[in-house]
C-alpha cells in the first residue's frame, strides 16, 4: 500500500516516453475506489485534462518513482478532449470510456476494464459521484461529539486501486504532527461542499486508537 501523496510525485510514462506527473486522483464517493488519475501533461497537451483508468496501468515502480501505462502518446493525444477548467461530466466519462474501451464501472462495478456487453446510454442509480483527492485533503474530520483534525493523506492499494485508509492530522497539537488512521467504513458521512467528514466514533473512542508521531510510521503496520 502507498500514500496517495506519493503517487502524485511519480512520473507517468506512456509506452513511448514520459508524459508528465499525476496531479490528482478521482475516486467515487461510495466505494472509495480510484477511478482515474489526472495527468499533468505540462506543455505536451496544454489545456487538456488527461484521464487514465487504473486498468491502463501496467507497472508501478516505487524505486524509480514512475508509473507506466499501456498506451502510447499518440493514442492519448487523440483521446476525447476534456477541459482542464471544468468538472468531469457524465458525457466526458462516456466519451473517454468508449474511446479506450473501458467498462462503465457504475454498470458492472468493474475497475474499468474492457466490457464485452453493450454500454448503457444513461447513468444509472448506481453511478456515484467522482471526488478529487486533492480537494479532499484538508477536510475537517469530526467525531460525533467534537473535532478530530483534518484529512492529511490517504492510503491506497495498487491491486484493487481502492482507498483503504484516511490519514487524519490531529488538531490537539499545534506544535508537532500527530496522526490517526480511519477506514472508509469508519466514515458516517461527508459534506463534500462544506468540506466536513464525520466518523462513527466518539472522541473517547478515537483517543483509544493508535496515535502516530510520524506519517511514515503508518505504512509498515498496514
């Protein structure tokens, strides 16, 4: 498992060369599954939001800090244009999914691989909203009887590409960083517009959890 903050420092490589870096990650708000990486293509494709499904990732190299994808630059260049200034619409997703041949994850709950059946024309009730990891960092986190802290990072696995843990910096200390870890199952609700996250625990229960003095100490125990 890895921190999402680390993933956003990796170079992302097409089959024929470097494209840029991952600048954001979109996950759905029910399964907490990573659906797309947003690639910062710099001068290569200015003004374009390049989305890639995790099913296009073929190698995550932690030592070299790079992520390889199966497509070449020309294939990615010719993908449907998505504005870098607007939120991703259903129509955006539909066009890019059709272009690459990925399945609609809200239809069959797939990660995003090729679907042999027909594609539905409209989003269904199972279609969850996409959320930006970058925008979620900093959300205020509350117990049912008080504030815990703020979202500082997330931890994902690179097999199912799901967010497994939410790292919360405690608000108790203003001098040193201290962290609690929660799972998505611990989350009662999220106010995505108010930037507030609520967990099912009381402050007393939260304070019985492991308090990490260093964020790097969290991963070895996961």
